[in-house]
C-alpha cells in the first residue's frame, strides 16, 4: 500500500500563506493523503530574535490544531508541526520551543543566512561567485544547525535554487563538495532529509530530491526521508508527492517518514 503524505504545509498562521487549517485538511483528504503535517513558519531573525508574528499567535494556533486534529480523526492523520527558520541562531530558545510538547514534527530550515540576509532577496545570483559563496555558507550553517538545534527533518535543501532561474541548471552538482559533509552529518545525527516538491511546480521542473543527494544521504546511513509540498495555498497540498516517491525509490528508499510526537514512523511508498 502506498501512503501519500505531505509533511510541509502552511496556513494563515504563517505570514505568507493563504488558507486555513480546515482547507489544508480537506485538500489533503480529497487528494487521498493518509497524513498531513501543518508546519507554519517560526523564524529567528538577525541576532537570534524570534519573529513576533508566530509568538503572538502560537496559543491560538496550538488550540486550533488540536481541534482540527480531533475533527479529522479516523479520516486523515493531522500532525502538529512547525517549520523553524534559523533555529541555530538562538539554539537555547529554539530547543525549548521544539521540546514544548506541542509538536509531532519539527522542520529545520534556512531561509536567511548570517548576518541576517534573506536567501530569497538579498543575493545577486547572476554572479557565479555570489552563488558559490552563498552555497558554501548555506551548508556551513546547515551543519551548525545539525550540531546545535533540535529538529526532525531538514527542509528544502534546494531552497536557493528557486531564485536562480536563468543562471543555473536545477541541480546541486556544482556545490557537491559543500553538500556532502552536510549530508553526512545529517545522516549520522539520525535526522531526516526532506524531499520538497516545490521544484516540480516552479521553473526547475523536478522535485528537490536529486538522485545523487538522496543516494549520498542513504550511503552515509540516512534512513529517514520526509516529503513536503510546502503548500501556501490549499490547492498545492499533496501535489507531486508521487514524483517525490519515484525519486526516493530510484535512490533506494522504500519508505517515507512521518513523525508522531517527535518519533519517526516509516510508511511504505
Ligand atoms: Zn521554508
Ligand atoms: Zn515552508
């Protein structure tokens, strides 16, 4: 049996999303998913300051998530998640958040790099040396995250490529030397790597689960792979999950991982 899962979705509790929890769950259910994780943004900004957007709403969000989870029980497994951006910038605080008991799964992501530059908007990717320096730092900070932060899966390792249209091929190959030590540390830490499906609906035309990346992760001992659509609209929930599974199978993975109460659970794909 194939278990379709989407463990990376956003609702209006994220400042850049356009749907509510009920709409995410309905889309997941209509798409035949067995599990969906709602993983709104919680960002650390420059100097490790937690962004107030999430903190101001977290109480209401936790309560609503519990209600939605109960409402869908028996039809769809709703997992309580969060996507923490730059958790290593305030390791003590982010560890406390992750351990609060409110979450089934925690995605660790890099949206910004030190000293507070947005990967999306603050780099001129037309310059090869800028791309190279950004990726060097990206994987250096990713390794630091593995060492000091508490998270379950590393989100969208291919995130910067989204903004490099016209300058590069949709592959991490030019930065393999930076990526491999990170994949090794992530695998050895027992955490998961996320295959993010955004690329399939953007210019890249493929999911962020490049074969050599997944193979390297597996060869380093990585066992857990999660799949997320990074949906910010309900219509994107659950799409291209099958393409992600194909990429995983090609690299030797026959299970997808979800997290329940921060514990990995593997499901057949
Ligand atoms: Zn993200
Ligand atoms: Zn996201």
